[in-house]
C-alpha cells in the first residue's frame, strides 16, 4: 500500500477520494489549513515539506472555484517544489475539466495553466479531465431559482454532459498508484442535455413546479460552450443519469 496525499481532501470530490483510498488500505494524508495531522497552506507552501515526506502519490483536488482559480498556479508550484524536495513522489494525479483547452473561460484557462505547469515539472503526472458534476448543475439551478423571477432563467444553447462525482472519485482512486499514466481518457456523463432541460428535470424532481426560460449570453466563453467544447460524447462512460441524481437529491431533501 502507498502513502498518498490528497489536497482538497475535505471538498465535494476530495472527501470521496479519501474514503475510497482508505478503504483500499492506503495511508492517506488529507491536506488542509486546519487539518489536525497535516496542516498545510498551499498559498505559501507552509507545512508541505512535512506532509510530503515519504509520500509516493499526490492527488491534487484543491482548487479555488469561487475565485476563478485565483491562486491555483501558485499552489501547484508550491506542491511541485515540495514533491521535488521529498524525492519520493512518483505520481501527481490532477483532476481537470473537459474543454479547458478550447473554452476561453477564466477558470478553465487557469486549469490548463496548472496542467502545463505540472507537465513541465519533470515529475510523474496523471491528468484526468471530466465533464461537470451533477452537483454543479444542481447548484446552478438552485441559485437561479432563488432570483426574484417567476420563471427560472437558464442560458440558451448550452449543452452539458454531467457526471456523478462518486464515479469520478472511483476513477481517481484507481489512478492513485506510484506509476503515472500521463493524460488518461476523458470521463463524461452518460447523457447530453441542454441546461434549460436539466433545470426542468431538477425543479420537477425537487417539487418546485416553476417555469424555465432560456436567454442568450454574449462572449467567447459562452460561444465555446455553445460549440460543445465542454462535451466528450465519445467518452460517455458515466452511469448515473442526471434524472436519477435529481430523484436521489429529492429523497435526501436537498
């Protein structure tokens, strides 16, 4: 069994990755600023040397999604430097997003920069790109439904291919081995739907009988989504559909 670091190990994806790795018998170090065993601040690298000592694999899930990726490049540099100093890390597993190289969204651009930074590090690397999580689509709908409008607004012409976060966690746990795999095949959800259609599915499943109206946006990022740059239909390996996710969310009282 390996000693594995998981950055962002308390987040939506990271907590599931940690659970799977521990069930497989690995020693897992969960990195966060307030972790009792391995307090680490990726913004300045403090605590990283102690956390990476003797580790073989790093699963890098930490990301500043609310800040458009602000600080992610700096965090990756600190992680690379610490991994080099440790001298034992043979594989950094990085979770990225389908379309980071074709959709000019600020957060996507940052993810691509981190990919390239890790590739140039000379360390062993595994990169997995996935489509949006079911949870993200649900969050978008919940946020739009809180607006003081009777119909729920959703961007028109945008298709998404959402995937279950648990299935992505399964794949990351499989990839968290000492031997790096490079860029592995993308992971996409089982179905492609428009955002307005998914909003209707989610609202109905959660008992909110609201109308949905679609509206156009402007800009290059929106155009990239309309072109389908965020989709990977040839890698529709996900199993749980969004409708199934929505029904499960309704039972949980989301």
